[in-house]
C-alpha cells in the first residue's frame, strides 16, 4: 500500500511538500547558525590569559597552528580588535541569555502561531534575528556585555516560536509515514546550522585577523537571503500553495486531513498535562537539551583553552561532528519510516530505540572526552561519534509530538521545548561556574552530571514514552471530556446544595 501510493506521482515535478521541507530546513539552519556561532566568536572577544605556567592539568600549546598576538584591549580605538575582560561566569551568562526569553515564546508559541500563522511566525523570527545579529557589534561597543546580553535576549524572544511553527507546518504538510524522513531533513538545519556557524566563523576570524564583528555581519546577511526564499516559497498548508498539483493535493488530503482538523476545540491542557507520554518527552528533552547545550557551548572553549586549538582549526573541528549527526539522523530516519509504515515494528518501539541511542550512547562517549587528556585526535573522535549517535533523535523525540497529538502539535511542541529550554538556560551558566580555570578535572564533573541526566531521562522515556496517537487528539473525545467535567461539577454543586438544605432543615 505504501509503495503503491508513492508511485502514483509521475515524477514530472518536485512535490511541493518537499520544497516546503527544504525551505523549513534553510530557516532552521540560519536560526541556529545565528544562535550558536557566538561560543566560538567569544573566544576571540575576550582578553587572553597571561598565565604562561603550565600544570599537569593543562595541555601544552602544540595543537595550535595559528596563535595571533595582534589584538588590543578594550581601551583600543579599533572596534574590530576590541577585547573584553569577561571571566568564565560572565561568559556563561552571555551564552545562556538567548535562552531566557526563548523559554517565554516557546511556551507561548501556540498563541503566537494562532495570531500570526505559522509561516509569518517564522518570517518574523528570521527577519528580527537577522537585524539583531547585524547590530550586535555596534551595541557591544556602546554597552559592553550588558548590551550583548540584551540583544541575545531579544534574539531568543523572536526565535522562541520557531520550533513550534516548524512542527505545525510539518503536521499540515507531511503524512505520518514520511515524518521521520522529513524531520531528518528539516531538523538537519540544527546540525548544519552548527556546521555553518562554526566553520565559517573559524575561517572568518582566521582570514580577517580576529576581526570578530565580520562574523555577525556575515550571518545577519545570510539570514536576510533565506528570509526572501521563505516568503516566496513557504505556505501555511497545501490548500494555500498555488503551485501544488491536483494529484499531490488529493494525496495529502487523504493522508493528513483526518488528524489535522482545523476546527479542533481549544487545547485540552488539563488532559495533556496529565499525560504520561507527554511528560516522558519533556523529561528526556530536558536531559538532552542539557547535554547538547553543554557540548555546543563548552566544546569550542574546551578545544581553544584546554587543547590549545587555533580558531581556524577549532571552527573546522567543531563543525565535523554535526555533519555526522545529520548523516546518522538521515540514515536512522530512512530506516524508521518504512519500518513504521509497513507495521514491521510499532512506532512506540521505534521511538524508544531511537531515544536510547541518541541519549545514553553520546553521554558515555562525551564523558570520556576529559579523560582523553591532550590527545586532540581522540577527543575529536569521541565528540564526533557521540554527535553521530545523537542523530537518532530525528526519528524519536523530534517527531514524537506529531505522533501523540497532530491536532495540538503547536501546543505540545511549545510545552516540550519551553520546559526543555530551562536546561538550555542553566547549562552554560553551570558550566561557566564549574570551569573557572578550564581544566580537565573541572570538565570531568560537568560531563558526569550530563551523563546522569541522560540516564534518568532515558529510563523515564522507556517506561512511559509512546508513539501512538493519544485519545485527547480526537476533538470528540475532548468535547466529551469537557462535558463530563461540567456534569460532574454540576452534580457536586447539586449534592452540596441538597446537603446544605437538609442540614438547615434538620437544625
């Protein structure tokens, strides 16, 4: 049945749902690139340590191929080489600040999407993120780290609804048995955003002799280019797309309309918040967010300050693991979709297997990084292998909200990413506090805590997770539950009134 339906398309055109997937990928890519290139840039924005004494817990300066000394202090007049005296705790606050307000719009994402539409929500996010990225250098020159934190908070505010909007668009465009593959492409924007952010930042800083503002200008302009493509080619649903064929529209109507009812009742928050599968996703997402944010923000500084990699090598090496993450995610999703479609394995089992591989495997490999010492090759290998295994999240957590409640995917994704965003706020700040000297022993504590969080999250998900559509996704079920609550409340009031009347009569 699966193969017959796919073969109905004559191949004379590119299906519009896959063009939508490509545009969503580009939007996700630039959103993450503009968010994550800062950890590498900040290594060239701060005053380098003057401590030349090496200890047994530090590496010699052997991994660096380029160590530029042509940089000034904050008293210099040239903005392009201006440096700042920010300690590790301050840097941790700066790096986490983008998640403070992101948490707010994550939670309110469903309301934002209902007001603006999923397409326009993404457009607004890309537009303002690009503009704010462009004005960041001049803001820092006048306001220092306080201005940088303020700008990053604004970026988080406009980016918070991105993930829920992406999920809503996927729910409207992608049938169930294509979700893992489509999710692998769309959410590949995250690893490729890291690749673009890290590799280009490293090359820019190396070529421009540490002229760090250039990196902000580059990514801001890239964001504006993607915005134009998004406005021209992305639509809220198949029926709004003027380029879609009749065959594809009929195909999607048969496969999607039965679960994406635009006349669904208001989000049944009382029922959703009591759902064990939803909380299983939230808890494991918090653990994964903690781990991923730790690796994302800590590793560029680890490679630079502990292993003494040059900024160019740091950028290139930091980007390689994310390519492997995407590749492994795409392969695992290509395997998962047919398995679910052909009923060879339940969706719940597939999601749980993917979740375990994407959580415990990377946690164990990343824990070994500080124990690898000054062996740069082994550190990069462990980082890459862990990131590759984490790609299995594409066929598990990242599409699980679509499984549970396609009608309320915006609200579900807002809830999951919003609560999960707490980890993104705390992780960089915690890492900054725990690693004031950037030594192996300090990073061992950081990675042990990360592994424990992943183990706890995985156990909870394996026990309570699900890949099946929940009863509360059915509008009739929600309406009946609402009516039952009203009747129960009426009976309680009636019983109370009757009891009170009898008491009065008796007395």
